[in-house]
C-alpha cells in the first residue's frame, strides 16, 4: 500500500481540534471522510501535531496509506474536491508518495508555530477568530526580553497544561521571538516538540510582560518554579498557527 504525505492548511475555528472526537467535528475526521468520498477507502490518518480547538494550520503534515497507487496531483485535487463539497475549511496543499517508514508525527525533527496578536483599540473584523485582540498597549521589546528567558532546555511544567500526557515536561525551545509591525505582534516558536498548551501558555505570560504587569525576571522566576499556578493566563486559540513541520533531508 503506497504511503502519501499530505501537507495541510486549515482554519480551525469550526473544529474541536485536529484529533477525531466522538460527536465533535475535527480536521482529521474531515480529511478521512473526504478520502473515503474520493476512493471509497476507510482510513485513519496520522498528523504531526494535535492542534486544539480553534487553532489553525498553514503547514500541518499527515500521512495516509492508500490501497491504490494514485498520481500525487489526483490525490490532492480529489480530496480537496470532497472537502469543498462538505463545506470544510481545510485544504490539501500537496500530496506525494513517501517511503513506507515515513511517519508524520515520529519522523518530525522540528515544529514551528506562530501566534498573532492584534494590538489596537478597534475591535477585529477581518482577523476575528484569526488573532488575539488586545486593546491595551503592549511593549513588544519587553516581551522579547522575556522570551529570551525561555529559550533553551528547561523543565516547562509552569507552561504545561494539567491535561498534558507527555511523559516528561523537559523540552528544548530553539526559538521564541517577538516582533512588531504596526498593530500586529507576532510570536514565533520552534522546537522538536511542544507540551500541551505550551505556546499559548508562554504567549499569555509574555502578554502580561507587555502590559507592564510582569518583568522579564518574573518570567524567569515562574519558569524556575516549575509550578503551573505561576503561569500567566493561557492565550486563546484564535491566534495560534502551526506553520511548518521539518523532516530529515532526503
């Protein structure tokens, strides 16, 4: 059975997350139904990351085994046609055959996330459900200084959901960068893997620094406390995007 890698974009606003859930719409289920509509095969796809309800993706990756050796473009176009007929806000950007040992989740060597904050007095129209609206002025430079406190290998218990199922809270955060362009603040995070709610937890804490309630040293103290109660508010899912997943070359 040939294995296909699917590169996927979606607006997560209407879904209970990536993972299939009984009685709830999910991105995984939408794609599996579209594949069934295309070729009549019941499949279970594996994604690189289990994004939460309301979280978006510009570069999610999944793999699926199909019974027939289809042309790559046929898989992409046919699955997209069925997603469109169902009214799903999901698109297959690319489909291509890969080696049988390729695993969208376990073969990944890095995951990249973007969090978007729109920092202005006026409410959101175009970016509603696609960014976090923060009307109070934020100091992006202070947020960047605080972000540097979190880069590296740490016990991220403070920034881990109580529902996280990871065996260890230790992660290596390769990048956490805050930039501002007019009203838009972007927070970019990169690591081999993340804990449940880690990016949103870090973002909520950085926002607290931006509004002047915390200092960068307060963030370092919260990290060192390895205590979930020391975390700032968890940022809403609206502004979070899985932008890219990296795999070994070749």
